[in-house]
C-alpha cells in the first residue's frame, strides 16, 4: 500500500478516526476514501488524514466487504472484525469507500491492502 504522506504540500498530521491513540502513532498519511485502484481520485473530497494503524484497519474492513460482495464466506475472526471494529469511525470510512466503489462499479477492484 503506497501511503500518501503529503497532499498539495501539506503533510498529514492527525487521525480523524481517533483523536487519542495510545501509544502515539508513528506516522500519519492521507487515505483515499475510494481507493485509487478502484477509481478514487487524489482530491480533497476523497482524502482524509489518518494514522497508519487506522489506515490498515480501514483497508482490511473494505477488503472484507469486497469478499462478501463476490460471495466469499468470512471466517469467524473476519466476521467479528467487520461487526465490531476497534473504532466506529474506521467502519464509517470503510463504508464510505465501499459505497463509492459500488456507485462507480469498481468493487472488484478494491485491493487487499490490509
């Protein structure tokens, strides 16, 4: 997963999925809500600032949604993670990205980056 560290000259410097991480994140990135591989553009309305940990989790949740879309069966751990993510905001952003892919017809292009 190639993380975008700066957008229009501005470095990512916060996590919109959680204001308080313990321990503190090592890095913040700009996350494409609709993944680039699935047609997402590098524009302000398709980017959020997020820490690496939440970035990983959002991509993992989107991958599970893609698996369900293509008719795969999730194992019990995957089902639990999708039903109860560490942070509700992570699931919200994964839902937004998945919905954008559904609208664009690019769900099958959601990458396995988590």
